């Protein structure tokens, strides 16, 4: 999975971010895909380094210029009320989008 590769390898550059954003904007057609891509985007803009997480200002800037905010609004309108089909989890689209927006907000301060 692309998400797992990004998390474990940690080699993210501008092209990877723009490719993920382009894929998200053009190819996501289901709630499950949208959930995966929001988790991937969050992993990109707030990578874990050891036990700490730190928002990457550069990655957030590239994601925003590649359409991050527009994508969040689109996913919110398309999937905002759709709960994850697994009953044992509280994750849903609004939570994922909130984490992305919170990370972008922290980098803007």
C-alpha cells in the first residue's frame, strides 16, 4: 500500500506530494479510498520521527499549493456524513479532515 510505504520509508519530496494530491483529486471515487488518502496526506504533512510528530511546514505548503484545501472541502461535502463501516472504530471522514486542517493550522502559526 502507498500509505504504508510513505509511513515506513519517510522519503517524501515535492513530486510525491503533488502526485498524491493529483491522485486524490482525480481518482478517488469511494469512501474507503477517500479515507485511505486522507490518512496518507496526514502522514505526509505530519510525519512521525521517533516518538514525536512534527508538522512539516514545507510539506504543508506544497500540499496547499497542490489543492489540499479544495480537496478537504470536496471530501467533506461528498463523504462527511458517511461513517466508517467498521463498528469498532470512531474514525470517520470529518475526523481525518480535522487532523489535516489542524496540522495545516499549526504550520501557519
